C-alpha cells in the first residue's frame, strides 16, 4: 500500500504544475470550470484541495521507467492521459445525470450542460496539443496512440448508452464496451511512456495489454461499487448504477444466468418510472442472488492475473514493474 501511495503522490506532484501550465492556454471561463473539476478551486474561485488519484498519469510515468527511461520522458503523456480522462468524466457526469463527483457538485449542475461539454472538449484538444508540442521525435506516435484510445473510449461510451435502450445484452458485448470505455485509456496510459521513450513494439504491446486488462478489472470493481459501494467512499449515491438502470457487468452477468431472479431483474430494468429505495435494494439483491457480485470480483482478479502475466513476457526494470503491479492491485482491491 505504501509503495502504491508513493507512486500516486509522485504522479500528482509531477503532473500538477504541468497541468496548471497547460490550462493557462484556455479562456478564463473554461479554465475556471476545468480548475473546479480538477479540485483546485471551489465554485467561487477560492483555492481548494482535491482531485482524483492520478492513476493514469502514474501508469504513464512508470511505463517510461519500466523501459529504462527517466520518468520525465513520459510527463507529456502523463498530462495528456489525465486531460483525456477528465474530458470523459465531464461528459460522463452529464450523460449519466450525476450531480456529485468526489463529494462536490458536478460541472454541469453548476454551469449547465453546455459548460460541461465545452470544457471537456477543450481538455481533449489540449491533450493532443500537449503531446505534439513536447518536442520528442516520438511525439506523433504517442499522439496516434492516444487518439486511437480516445476513439475506443467514445465507442465504448456509445455502446453503454445504446445498451440502456436494449432489452438484451450479452456478457461478451458488455465486456467489449468496458474494454473501450475504461480499458482503452488505461491501456494507452500504461504504454504511452514507453512509446515516448522509443521502446520496442513488443515491449509497448505488453505494457498496453497490462493496461487493458487492468482497465477491465477496474471497470468490474467500479460496477460493483456502483451497486453496493459506500457513498462516503465513492462520492455517489448508493445503488447509483441501478438507479440509472444501467446494464453494468454484474447486472449483465445476472441477466444472462436466466432463472426466476434473472427474469424478474430483466422485467424491473425495462419498467418505466423512477425506482424507490426499496426497489433498488431488491434489484441489488437479485443481482447478488445469481452471483453477479461474486463473479465480478473474481473476474477482476482473473483479469489482473492476465495483465501481470503479460508484463513477464518482456524485459522490464524490476522496480518499475513491481510498482505497476502494486498499482494495479491497489485499484482492483478497493473495498467492495
């Protein structure tokens, strides 16, 4: 745990000054909303302390170290993946109707849907600009990697929204959606430092595979927390995913098991109206009864094992590799 927290602290310390410099390129209104979203200020502009864990930047910095390069080589990539991540969060909060993130009001609730959309768009543009302006001969390759990951992220989000309108979604389809929505950017994060360092293709591919498997494990645990998580920890209301009637991975697993509980769950998901707390508790019980929660946590562990196996197929710096693995396990071993 201490090793993981150190890597995350190093990541936050490394990217925050660079992020502030990049955000200075934005117009005043957009910069204010972005700074609020990142936890640097409150809604009125007063200094604040908050923000995410910086998992993706930490992966980027460690991936450079893993191939023998100084972490500074990956700094443009670390900043870029954090910008893309926050672009996706701004849009995701709006699409999901989430009114809180990290125990604060979301941008769209304060400045409207237009503010969240445009601020997210600005961060996405800055991500590419950051890479292309970094001056490294590998910058274009890193930008292509991030562009492909962003495209996959959007594809996954499109699928996620489309699934809400469908009566049946296979577990394979849901996993493919998660691979795009969450896995693509984590995959790019785990590889972009190595790309910027000019590492061999096989090494980059192994790191990318680690990141993609971590992404699926992350989404599985996130989906578990979206149903059974403690609001004090998650920053969202209990049963938040069920309230939105989302076909998350545990729910999709439960639906595909059939039986009385699966049929009842399918009927409930397609019902109109806002569910009350009793309904939400009952729906969560149905998912658990057919093994959705147990399967999701076991599948997350299996995905992490596959990712760790990928790292062992190439020659990496032992210390950085250990930190990559520890960081992944920290993400997956969150309280569920």
